[in-house]
């Protein structure tokens, strides 16, 4: 990351338990206002554009599914892709068998 006003760069160490999503493509549409508190301390009020706010809200609403996907991804990185695919296939078969038979919409010749 860089700070143009200070002409410096910063290195962030992000723990493996965190995920960062970049909003760089929406940056031109995100508005920022420099304000001051009643005590005179400066702060920035940042307002997301509609598109970015919608993405942010969708990620928030589906955070459980996103978490599950990241757990699978981390496990795949640890185990290797072949072992991960095998475990996912077993899990999918188990999930389907618990829900009952799956009926195909296209008939028996699919």
C-alpha cells in the first residue's frame, strides 16, 4: 500500500484467518469527504457507490457460505487438490443421500 500524501509505502501483514477484497476497480466511484470532529480532529467519511455497496451487502449476507468455501480452499492447499476433490465427492454423495434421491429435469437419458 502507498500513501501519496506522505510519499511512503506501508507493508501490511494479514493473518491467514483474514480475507481482503479489493475495491480498487470501484475507487473512482467511491466518494470521500474530509471532516473534523467537534474537537478538531480530522477524519474521512467514505461512501460506497451503489455497485460496491451491493457487493459488500451480498458478501455479508452470504458470509457463512463464503467461510465454508474458504475452509475447503485452505484444506485443499494443505492436502493437495486430488485429496480435496475426493473428500468433496464423498461429502456431496453423503449430502445427497441425506436429502433423498435427486430427480433430473431432463429425463432418464441425460
